[in-house]
C-alpha cells in the first residue's frame, strides 16, 4: 500500500504543482493520530455544527456500519431525546475507503444549555457533551484558518480550548491532507476534543479541492462527505457556500473555489441571502472566505480566487454593509481598516486575514513595503482570533499569537456595527 501511495505522490507533484507553488519557512512536524479504541463500532472524529436556530448536527465515523443514532439529554447518563440520521462513505482513487460517516440532526434544543449525548445509541460506551450558543448577547467566536495537523496546530487548539467560546469559525484549509486521505482521519481525531463540544462552522480552501486529472476528477470529495454544513437551510444548493444566524449575527460562508462570477449559482444565492437579512434581528453581519481580497503579504498575490472574486462580489458586501470579512490562505495575520475598492471607507468591512492556525507549509514571512495606510497590523506568526460580540452595537476583536507554547495577545480593536452608524445606513 505504501509503495502505491509513493507512486501517487510522485504523480501529484507533476499534476498538481499549485499546492507547492512557493517556498515557505519550515514548521513543527506533522502529527499522526490513530483510533483511540479497537472497537470498530466506537465513534471517532466527532464534531458538531449548527443547523437552523435550535438544532445541532452530530457527525462521526465508525469503522463498521451501524445505525446512525444519537441519544441526548441535559443530564449526564439520562437521555430523553433520540434521533436517527444518514450515513455514507467514499472511495478515493480506489485506494482509500473511508469509514462509515454518520450525520444526525438533533433538536429542538434550549439555548445556553449543556447537552450530553452518545453516538450510536444506548449501547455506546462513550458520552460526549456540548453547550448550545446563548439566545442573546454577548456571544464569543473563536477564529483560525489553515489549521492542519502539526504540533503548531495542536498548540493553537490548546489555546482555543482555554478560552470560553460559543462557535468556532474556520476559513478553509482544514486538514492539509493533499490527497493523502488518512490525514483527514488524523485531523478529525485531533479536533474532536474541541469540535465535539462547540459547533465548528467551516468553509473550503484550496487544499480541500483534491482534484487529480484522470485519477480523481471529482472536487471536494472528502470535504463534502466529512464536513457537511447547513447549506439547505439557507437556500443554497451547495455545501461550499451557505449562511447561518447565531444570536444577533448573520454569518455568510462563501466559496472561493467554486463559481462566483455574476450570474453563477453562488452569486445569485448571495444576492438573495443579503436581501433577506433583517439588521434589526441580526445587527452584525460578517462574511468568511478563504482567498483574501486584501493582503500586503507577498504570498498568493494575483490569484484569480482573490482578484476575480473581489471584483465580482465586493460591491455586494459593501452595499449590504458587511461589518467583517475573515479570510485564510496566506499563512500570517493581517488586519485592515474599513475598506472598499482599495481605499479607506468608513462604511466598508474590516478585513482580517487569519490563515495562521499551524499548517505544515510554514509561515509566509515576506510583506510588501512600505505598508499601505489601510493595513493596520500585520505579523507572520501562528495564532488564533477571538471575537466577542458584546451587544448590538459593539464588539471586540483580539488576535492571540502562539508565542512558543504560550498564547499572547498581540492585536486588539473595538468595533462598532455599521447598522449602528447612521451615516452608513442605506
């Protein structure tokens, strides 16, 4: 099997050079994690995600087939609720076959409540728990992109685990499997301690495409099977873009690696989604992409997923008065002022690039000089972000740097919602 994968790796280097398009400094070594149990029915890679206003999707993998059932309740060991779901699996180039991927939606659930649950029904020996988001402000978002499975990734996750957050946002590039499918399993095991306790809302990056001409022509096979997001609930026809509400925040998760031109399905969906927003109900509006529209880093300049998508969609977000746009892709941190069409605009979004979760490719350390006036803070370090939406008008953003194995606050700013600025009302 190893020899086969070695041959595949050689072919991938020739067929898919964009993944290794430039040299980066090295990082800490990759981690390999094996199943914690020999039981083929034991749940692993458990993660949860929001579904509508009061439901949660529970996803997990088993080696053998089971009935996809979740039992749950508000007291440990007592499970008043039960729900069944769906299961699937996938092949990758006829060499790798995933375990059974189970998805079960449970609810309705009470806000700000701890639920205990078992994956697979009463016979399962392992109990998990999660806490639902609150029903009113404040709400806390943890944000980190380009995570990967290195020792830096583990450091970032450890820092996030020590901060009381309600939702985790990941702007693409999850596992960095890069066609080597067992890395997806390591990633699922690595994030389970956090992702089984708080909802993880993700979008795709370039490392999720995993398209190989002739050998595996389908895009996003692993991503779409393993990380199902609530796209149908927002009227989307694709798992690659969707939106959701949580407390008073409307979050739009966009797809940098699917069609985004005017007239495309994603563009038309975004137009419709933006028109449906009630800023009295959700006074905060933020968007998440992978390839950044603004960056002063030398890495990934001029890529169409940044340049063309910005040209297609920037005005839509500006006219909707989006407050924040998070991006990944560039392996460094950068925060911009409120911007529209490359200039300061008090009614434009604050752009934040946070592709610094800990991936295997290392940091992008070269920035363009001199620093443009619209770029307010930039640093090539691994870390994560913390967004506290305090109320309908104010939020605080902090960026925490991984200083060796200590989380250190290096950037902080208070934000005012554009819905509260009378001069920006449309």
